[in-house]
C-alpha cells in the first residue's frame, strides 16, 4: 500500500465536496488547502478538525484527538484510516432552473387558462461546511453543483409555482404583462428559498427569474393575442373607425340584390350605429325601397334612387356637384363651372 505524504485537491469549480481516500494517511502527511477551500478531518465518523487555507501537517500537536483514536506511538509511519473532505466555498453562479411542465394558471384579466413556464438561474456558496458534509453529501466521494440542484429542485419548483399563482391571482397581474415584475418576483423567491438552503449550510446568491411566458403555439395563447391585437387596433383608430365600418356595411346591404331586403338590413345596422347615422341611411334606403329612381350615377352609370346624394353601387356623389370656387351647382362630370368658368 502506497503511503501518501501530501494531500490536496485542484479539481473543477463545479465540485463542492471531494473526499480523499480514507486508508493511506500517516503521521506527518501534509494537507494543503487552497484559497476558498476548507478541509474537514474525520475519523470514525467523528469530526476532529476543520482546516482552513494553508499547509497543515498531521501531528498530535495539531490534531490531539487523533492520537487517542488511533493509539499509535510517535513517529509511526503505519497508514491509518481517516477521511478528509475538501469543501469548495467559492461562489458558483451558474445553477440553472426551470419548470419541467407548464403551470396551468387562469389569467385574472382575460379569464383564460394559460400554460405558464418559468426559467432562471442562481448562485450558491457553502456557508457551513460541516452541515453540508454531514447532512447532504454523506459518504459520497464527490458532490457537485448539479447534485445540489437536483436535491433542491422539488422544493424550488414548489415555491416558484405557489408564488406565481399568488402573484397572478391575488395581485391580479396578467400573464402577458408579468415580465414587467421579474425583479420583484426574483427578490421575493430568493427570500422564500433562503431558509430551505440554509438548513444544509448553503447560501443562495443572486437568484434570478429570467423569463415567465406561455408557449406561442398554444391555442389559448394564440386566441388571446389575436383578441388583444384586435382590441388595440380599435383603441388606436377610435370611434371613427367603428362608424366607417358600420357605414360600409350598410352601403353594401343597400346595393345588394333585392332592394327591400337591403333596405331592411341597412336600417337595422343604422340604428346600432347611432341616431344621426340611422336617420341619414334610413332616408336613403327608404327611397330606394319605395322604388323612386333618379338619374344615373355619373361615375358608374348605376341607377340612383330619387333624392339620393350618394350612389348605392359605388358610393360616390350622385347628385349635382358644387363648384369649389363659387359654390354654384355644376353638372356631373363637368370640366368647367358654368357660373365662374374655373376648372373643376
């Protein structure tokens, strides 16, 4: 059996705990502890000492309890069984988390069930080496950040789901606007998780929620976004857009085949658009339904009801036009005003 006279660990940064093989130590072995490390010396399941950064020699003067446990005379080089756990106390900021399945939440504003996902990352630092080794890593030869993340995944996701539901339902934050609250949510979740990690000697550093969203391809999300886009268009264009759409509909109904049916539809739509518009359209369509026919439209040559100011077929002015200069009546299609002679 080879006798080791120097022990140290220079492994990757994602390893939080590394256990040195337990059966090749002797008196005089040097234990080298790097910066941001601690070395825990165990014998028979009992923690004998915690060694900080620097070079430590296994001697009775340094670890007096060890002499009583192994009962060897001074200077004896016979290997004895003991365990040294190297603990990485540097901050590791690349612990990623995410919801494995979407969370079904009802949007408080639109009352639609949406599948919500959340992702982020945080950092960890070993605050109490003894707690971590004794309570979590046990006799594992190596304990990594991934193993730590896996251990806390259940508690982490439960906290996240509960807080998201609380934020959406109790505070009335819609899913489509929740990303505006990411900083506030991140701070609240870090506070909720601190005690869970502290029980095992681990401190959370910089907990971040990077995104909270719903899948773009989900049918409910697609319908909701379309409805919001339509509403935004109506809000931007205002009442003028609604009136124009109503008037266009009534004109099409008036010009449709079957004058009586078109008149009825147009009159019904006119009432919904407002009293003023209803009276105008009602007068036009009433004359069309009564059969009164005036001159042909100057633009499309379609028949125009007597007294109508607009053509029911093309929508352009059908009656006499007014000169833009002297306001005198001019014939449809006239190039010059018969009163003032100016071009039309």
